[in-house]
């Protein structure tokens, strides 16, 4: 008779399927002091990170600070899903001086709240 191995892995008990970050196409957010919200395409440069590209001459760039958390509106790649508002932290602002993103800053984003 074989014994069963026990694991400490938690069992997912949600009845709904959670959307993954890569299912978002774009993000929109507002910054105090600017009249209009800004919308950016999401770039998944690595499997664990997402970022937006901001032109180096954009009015929003000087207002984006690492560590700030903003309520951002995420748009899904699938029109069946509604947009989601998620608390998101800015984790890096990196200038790119070469390649296809020359003249832009990569702004790294990290969703702070659980996805529904």
C-alpha cells in the first residue's frame, strides 16, 4: 500500500478565473496638475514585469516618481472583460538611449492589489 505525500500548497478556491497581467492591453491614469488623463500601451518586456513608454519630452514624465502608488484604469485585450481600476506602484523610471525605444523612458509598473 502506497502512502500519499502531503504538501503545504494552498488550494485555489475561487470560482472565477483571475485575469493575468499580460491580458491587459493599455493603462490610463491621471496626475495632479495635468488636465487630461494619459493612456499608454502596456509593454511586457519580461515575463515578470510590465512597463509603459513615456516620451522624454512628455509633461507627465517629471511627475512620475518611483514609489508612488496611483489608481490606474487597465483595459483588457479581450473586449468581453470590463476595464479594471487597480492600485499600481511605479517601481522604476529608466531612460532608454538606444534601439527601438530611443528617446523614451521605460516606467515599470507593479499592481499592488489582488486581481478580481
